[in-house]
């Protein structure tokens, strides 16, 4: 592939990439401001705000603006047309130059930057691959622990689990597995979630403690938190260079756990027993 073609492609794509990053960052900052205003509200409200901000990184507004250009909005006169122009300028500050300017700029970039597009692409691919490798290592560790766990088909844990499934309206039965690994109780999987229960933990839990822990894990299933976490993992892999994306991941985790805590308490569990 020849260098002029690479620079032409880079010059054509960088305004769209810049616009998308600008819009997504602005959207995330606005979502963060709303969460501060709603800090006394339920955690699930703040969680959904952060999740929408994360999804915005996968949905460029420029596509919506392009769809709007197919209509006759620009033909409207007066304040309506002026307002639309202002919105478009704010939404796409990195405008594409005119063809003549684009040709001159591409020629200057070709002479000054040399192989910059290839370098940028290699750096992004390296970061993308590093994130995927890190997650694969973690997934393999959890997968080995899950396969080493034995099915848990009876006992007070299973009895409480089946009862809470009926109370919470969980459709499919959750498979329970007993693990000797040093893991916390957790739900693993998206399509067919599995409850991994550490061996020996039930001996230190009363019935009220057991119900609270299981209700918390079933709340994750009802809310499909593992699916939402997987979607944000995609955002982190693609936009690994954006610090705000990683910060949002921490906020999503925090508000997700708080939302499940709220559901447990709404079921009537005693706050002191749950805290213990």
C-alpha cells in the first residue's frame, strides 16, 4: 500500500474520529454531572447514566447527523436553520476541509509526518491486543476454577437459592457449583449464568446472612450485569487510550454493586445482617 494512499485515508478518517471522541467525552462529562446531581437518588439511576455514557462510545452521533442531512432541514429559513447550524458545528468541531484544502493538507502531512499513520495504527493495535491478552489471562484463571468446581445439588445453599429464585422471579434455574478456590461468591457467565460458591463459607453464615448473599448475586442475574460489563469491556478494549473510559468502568462497578445492595434491602433483609 503506497504512502499517498495511506495519508489520503488518514486525512479522510481523522475528522470523524476526532468528532466521535469529542462527542463521547462531552456526553460522559454530562453524565458525570448528572450523577453528582442524583447522588442522593437510587444507585441504579446513576448506574444507567454511566452505562448509557459507555454505550455512546460505540454509537457515533455523526451517523445521526448524516441521516439528518438527508432531510430538508437545511432549507428552513430563520432561527431554525441557524440553530441547526450551531448544533452541527458543536457536534462536529473537527470539520472536513474542502477538497482543494484537503489535497494541500494531505500533501503537507505526507511530507512532514512520514509514516505517522502506520505508527498510530500499530500503537493502537498494540494497546488493543494487550487489553485482550490481559482479559484472556483473567478469563482462563476463572474458567479453570469454574471447571474444577463440583455441582452443588443439595444443601441449605441450594434450598435458599431455589426459594429466592421464585421470590425474585428468576425464570431459569441457576446452576450452583462448589469451588475450593479462594473466590468470593459470584455469578459467572452471560447466557447461562452459574453461581460459584466457595467451600466452607456456609458454615460461617446464618440463614439471614445466606439469604442476603444469594439475593445479591441473583440481583446481578436479574439486572443482566454481566452482559453490561461485557459491553463496557469492548469499549475499554477499543478506546484503551482514553482515561475517562477506564474511570467510567470503576463508576459502573461501584454503582452496580450499590444497586444490588439496594435490591437486597428492599426485599426486607436486615441492614445489620447484610452488612455483616
